[in-house]
């Protein structure tokens, strides 16, 4: 249930911390001596990477393989499913929305105090921009180049962390990030499928992702809400906005008239997309609050190895090019160096 040690899913960062330098057994034990990441933090990172790879594949299948014209409708469906599932789980008291025992009656309108809902509004707006830009960015760029360009998010994340939280990083961390960005430029130097609009949308998605992750790190820890509570607030604030946007753009009408709407294959793709979006949102909060915004971005780079390989096989993309392979290799090397520094506490 939502309390004690019987929770079905980790609820909050506090459950994963508490071993500042020596104490905690079990899940809070460091991976290695002197580690800056706990076992719980590692599980959160790996869970995020698995969900992210699968979600990109299903979103790409819907938008490219089936040529579904309405990315915003998929975003809306993901929000509706996520919010509905959270409502049912909270109503049945399987989960809680707070780090402590709920202080709000179960029949309260929002399940969380209205003042906290207002406090999380900047986070929800950042989430809205992140969702819309990320979904649209998948459409115009092939999967290998999408992952290559998305790898530059770490630079924006470091910048946002510095301005919002005055977070500074050590030279090894900065060096690993520089290696990632250098590799991304090398990999994209001879992209024969260059699409200026697609590239621009990906970079907008990078900026919105950085803002979102930095906001999670800043607001998530002070709101008193756990990952489920933050997801709930996002759904309440963003759902009506996305519904209004899809309506005025005519996307709802296009979706109803979509020729494959009742195809079992397309419906299965949408179902898995909604399920994975829920799990991905949860693991993003979990990983970012437990570890850091920059670690979340770096996890996005590490999982790209699988995204590139699977995307290349399933959807095609760039023809084989040695320069692209070298650039991809440099990016993965930089991600590996960051992971090493993080685990060793450097």
C-alpha cells in the first residue's frame, strides 16, 4: 500500500536517501566504496532508460509507420490515461501523493492542497512544453539523428542547473559533457537527410527538457509531493490546456477521421505508448529527485545506444557512414565517463 515498506513502487526521494556517508543498509548501500549513487538511484536510472527506449519506438511507430498526423492527440491520450490511472490508484488508497501520511481527506477535490497545486504550476507548464516539443521532434528526424541531437540536452541542463540552483560541476564532469557534444556534431556532420525544421524542433525540445528537469529538482523536493503527486498536478494543470490546443488546431477531427483509427495494430501501439508514458513520467521524477537533473540527462545519453540500434533496424535512417559511427562512439564514451565519475563520487 502507500505506506511503510509495502509500497508497490518507490514513492519519494526520501525513501532512497539517508546514507550520507555511512549508514543505511540494503537499498541505500553505495554501489562502490565512496559512491555518489545508491542502489536505489541506479535502479531508478535503469528503469528510466528502459521506459524511454520503448516509448520512443512506439511513438515513432505511430507517427511515422502509421503516419498519424496528430502528435498532440497522442500527448493528450497519454495525459488522460496517466491522470485516470492515478485517480483510481489514489481513490483505492494504493498510492499516496505526499511524502508523508496524507493530510488531505480522500474525498478532497484535488487530493492535494490547492496552495501546493499552485506552487507546482511552473513545473506543470514546463512539463507541457516538454511534452509537446518532445513528441513533435520525433516526427521530422530519423531515429539515429534524433538521439544524436537530443544528446546535446546535457549542455542546456547544466546551464539551467547553474542558474536555478547555482549547481557547479567538476572538471571531469564538464569534460565528459564536452565529449558528448563534440561527438554529436561529428555524428551529424554528414547527415544526408538534413531537415532544418526537424533539427530546430529537436533543439527546442532540448531546451524545454532542460528547463523541466531543473524545475523538477527545484520544486519537486520542496513541494512535499512524491513522484505520483507531481504527476497528478501535471495532469490537472496541463490536461485542459492540451485538450484546448488539439481542439482549436482541428487535431481531434483529424484523429477521428484517421483511416487506421480502428486498426488493432495502431490501437495496440497507442495503448503501449500511453502505458509507457505513465511509467516514463514516473521514472523521470524518481531518477531526477533521487539523483540529479544532470544525471537524468546523462541517462538519456546512455540509453541512446539501444535506441539507435533498434531504431536503425525498425525504421531505417542514416546510411552507414564512418564519421557518424565515430561521433556516436564519442558520445557514448562521454556518457560512460560521466557514469564512472558519478559512481566513484567524483
